[in-house]
C-alpha cells in the first residue's frame, strides 16, 4: 500500500487503511473501491490523503506501534479535554477527563512494551479533521518510544506520557483567530502563542492526576538546547529530559504533517533534519534515541535504488533505519519485473538513491497487478 494525496486518487483504487474522523466516526473502510463520487466527497471534506492498495505489498500490512482503537480512544479523550468550554465547572470536568486519559496512557505503555521491535512506519496516522488532537497523541506515542529506548522507569514513562499528551493544553487559552491564522503572525500574536507554555503549566498543576514533573513538559517543550527556545531561554541540562524528548517529537510530527500553509515534509527529510539538530536544538543523546524508533523510508515509500531499479519499501528493521526491506518491480530500463524482495540490510552494495513521488508507476501496478 502507499499513501496518496487526495488529488492523486482515481476511481478503481482500493482503500488500504480505514479513515476515521477525530470523533471516532468511520469515514471510509479498508477494501472500499473508490468511485468518482467518493473522491469528490473526500475533496469536499478536506481529507488530505489516503492509503491505497497498489498490488505490490498486499500481503504485508503495515502495523502501527499501538492498536487503532487505542489511538482513536486517546484522540477522542484529548479532543474532549481541549474543547472544554471555559467556566466554573470546567476544571471539575477536566479532572474527570484527565483520569480517563491517565488510564489510556497506561494502556499505550503496555502496548508499546509488548511490541518492542516495531518502528514507526506509517507516514500519516492522523484522522482527517483535526490536526491538534491527533498531533497530541502522536507526540505522546513518539515520546514514549524514545523513553523506552532510553530505559526510563515505568513511573517516568507515565509522567512522560501524561505531560506529552497535554503538552499543548495551554493553547485552549489562545484566541482561535490567532491559533488558526493562515498568514504570518505579528510579533504580538506570536508572543500570545508563546504563552501557551506557561498557561499549560498552570492548568496542568491544577489537575491532581498530573504530577509536577509531567507539568514541566508543557512548560519546557519549546526550550532548545543552546538557549534558543522559550519561555525561559533555558540551556542544556536546565531543560528536563522529558520536556526535551517532547520537543523533538513535536518538531518531527509537525514537519511530517500536511498543514494549511504547506504540504508535509517527506519523512526521510524530517529524519535528516532532526539528525542535524543534535547538540544544537536538542541534546544529541535524545535525538539519537528518538531516531531509533522512526523509519526514514516508511513502508509504502517508492524508491529508486543505486542500481537504477524501482522498488517499494515494505518494512524496516530496528537498528537498520536506512536499509529497509524493499520489493523491486521495475528494472533500470523501465521493464516490468516479476516483483522480488531485497533486504538492503544484507545487500550492502545496494542503497536507496532517491525517493520517487508516491503516484508514479501506480496505474500499471494497480490495474494489472491487483489480485482480488
Ligand atoms: Fe507547543
């Protein structure tokens, strides 16, 4: 399967992963064959993209690091919390919601512990209708994976999970017209946005389920290693590791998301960008632990190999991020091959030359090669 922008979808393509709204409604299920009408509806709804089957990797479904149901539940709980209206009862209701979130964090940690060998292989695990809620959950999961790699205790993982899922809690106090502004922010507007760190800290401290350590994450997640961040301009060890991990995951997930003002950055570019921030924006040790859990060439990425052949990435082995397992289907001269698999971790002479835009070679593979 591979992910395509909605503008690239064509009738006859088959959906490979279900798509949900952030309230949990199933929008389109796996196996559905697209029609012109469905595609029109997706465009109207503003859906950015879909995973579709391409006939080359049907027997290798990509597994997320946590179950779809758990992710969806977390997204809904964050949504309930972050859309809580201001008022006298707000805090009381928020308390109940945070207790539910705490139970979900425990479930996420259990699932991650049970699937230690998986790396993050999905390029878009967002529901289609709201960036913020899915982003909070993605940052939480990516941070917990990093925490596991660093060998954090169960107690610290819980603080990390709570603090990261609530890292942008303070944004509920930022006026919506500033938060959703598609054009450039004025200095004054940006200074209001920056205050979401302190507001989030204060709000988190009012909630008994959130420890002081977890509350440090909303406060410090925009601090940067050499003092370039805000609100405190803290440096190095002044920034708590848990908050720095959140900062790394926040940057990565924001880069790899489609936004109103720019399309997603390809995962391998976001990977290289982060690798270059070690010792500058972030502590190198933490960046390295983060990158161990991310596939720079996620399953479904189309690549041209150093041999000139074209292949589809079908999996990534932990510890060998740049040498995924690929399925070769086109020769260097463009001839169609009987697809065969190549493990680039073992074939050390062959490497990835470039990433090819996702919709190329699709027509021939879908229409002719799709077994029913
Ligand atoms: Fe933030």
